[in-house]
């Protein structure tokens, strides 16, 4: 991924950027939550092979590739590899979510991407194709986006949803009863708002069973009200502002005359699927029994550090160390995990001391970690940042008198004693006991 370069002339950005770092920051800031959402999609579903990246080779001796099409995907991949490159552009909440996605991404990392490669002298041709994709329909030459009805139809036909939306079911019903419409007026969203109201459905003679519209009346009768609504919307006798809120929609349905609603005397013995009525089928339907909820058991943690810790160090290196501790399997990499854990505790304590000017630089360099740790512990208690019970536990850890988890003296032995072997369960327990202390340091 390091060979892929973001386009510093990216049209999404207001100004041309001076460097790759500036481009990364600007695009991440401009995308915000959408970047994290794209990263989540990549982790969950991978990349769409039908949409290769469009790249132009650089003329440098060290060949790189400037991305003309796919900059957002490129940035998302780079951010999944190294979340800290976009940390300053995201909110703490979005950055925490990106960190969690990065851990999942590490298990199934994407090393290669499909690209449509153009040489430097072919850049003009590459630009033409990018414009055809992002420049709108262009009378059919460009990408013609689906309207909401077409999108709904695609999702249902290809199994992405169990069935069409209420509006999609009604439009198919009316098209089957009256023949396909040539109207290009987009009515799906407004029609869906109307049909979501149980009071309006009741007036029209409709119920819902397992997300599917069912009719209490024969085809000709239920078609009356539905036909009127569809005609009103397609002819624009009723527009979005006329039916935007629920009060307006309820007033609209009250305007319907008796002839525009189902005749109560024709009521069926039981509700029938709306989709079956044009075919003459009126087999009563009943809701499917709801499946019993199953409780998923969470797999035991294998890493040294817990991924849900509220720890977001400002220094990039400390942030990277925390991310590695969340990734490191304590059972497989106990030595690396124990040393890195000890380093993270010391650097966190020192950072807090410097930020709060708790001692001189000479004392900070010369005092043992246990003494520095207790100084920070006392300051947090005095500042009401931690509870007395936590203060007692941290004091015991610093003194090496804690009986269950590894105390500080044990952590020191992991670093300095070649005969001291870290126990995975002890490492995890030590993290769990120090996590609230570390969270308070980085709050």
C-alpha cells in the first residue's frame, strides 16, 4: 500500500495539498465519520473487485502510483494499517472505532489491490474515464444512478433484503393491476412515509405480517385507495411538502371518499398477501413464530491489553504501543507482551508527571519507577480522579505486595532477569487491575 499515493489535487479538497501528509489529514478531516464507515465496510466485506483503483505511474526513479479514482478507499486502507496517521482529523469516538477495526483488519490484511494502470503519458485518458464516473449521467455517457425504487427492487431481487419496502410492494401491486407506469416522478420515499402509518394502512385495508403487506379486501377494493395515492404522487397533485409530517398525512387520508376506499362488505375471511391478489390467490397468512433469542458467549481475551479500555494517548508512539498490546497474544508472545506492558506503564507515568509538573526533570530521571508511580497515584487521588480503593491497589502494585497479579517488581524482573518467565494469565490480570489507573492518566 505504500506505493499508492493520494492525489494531492483531489477534487474533494478545496485546495491542492502540498504533501502526502497534508492530503491524508485534509481528506480524513473532510470525510470524518464516512471514512470510518468505509473502513468498516472494507473490514466486513473486503474491496469490490468490480471497481479497480485508477492509478497513474509517477515519473520518479522509485516508481509510485498516484490514485485518481479510489482515494477514499486508499486512505481507509492506510488508516486501517496505521490508525494514528488520521488521529488528529477524527473525533476521539471515531478514532477509537477505527482502532478496533484496525485490530480486526490485522487478522485478514489486504496486501494488494486491483488497479487500472496508466503510464504518465496516458494521464489524459485516465482523467476522461474518471470524469465519466464522477461527472453525473452526462446524457447516458456517465454513470446513471438508480432512483430509490430501482435500488429497492435490486436489493429485494438479489436477496439483500427479505422483501421490498412497503412502497415497493405497493408500486409492484399497482403496476400488476393497472399495467406498468411510464411516470419518472420519484415517489418512493413519500409513499413509504404514508404506508408506515398504521392508521393510514388501516384506512386502506392493509396490515403487516412479517414485514409484508397483506390485504383484508379483494384486489379491486384494496386497489382503490392505493391507486389514488400513487396517482396523486405521480401527477404531483400531492408533493413532498404537502405530506412531510404525520399531521399532514393523516389529514390527507381523511380527504378520501367512501368510493376511494375499500367497501367494508367485501372483507375477506383472512388477510391475503398483497402480492398474491393480482394472481387471484387469497390464501390467509399468519405471522411466523419469532425465533428464540440466543445469547452469544464472548470468547475469552487472549491479548495483554483489553481493546475496550478508554485509553487514547496523545503521543503517537504511546498510542502505537497500546494498539500493539491490544493485538499481542499473551499466550504466544508473553515475553514481548510483558516487556511492552512494562514500557507502556513507565512512559504513561512519566508523561503524566511532565504534564502536571509533579517533580523536577532530574528527579524524574533518577527516581525508581515505583516512586514515580506512587507520586502519580497520590496526585490522582488528591484530584478526585480515582477512588480510594483503586489508590490502594496501585500502591500495592508499586510496592510489589499485591498477591494475585504481577506487581511492579515482577514486571521489572521480566525485563532484567533472564530466568523470569511471564505467565499469560498474570499479564492479563495485571493489565485489568492497572487499566483504571492508566485510563485516569490518559483521561
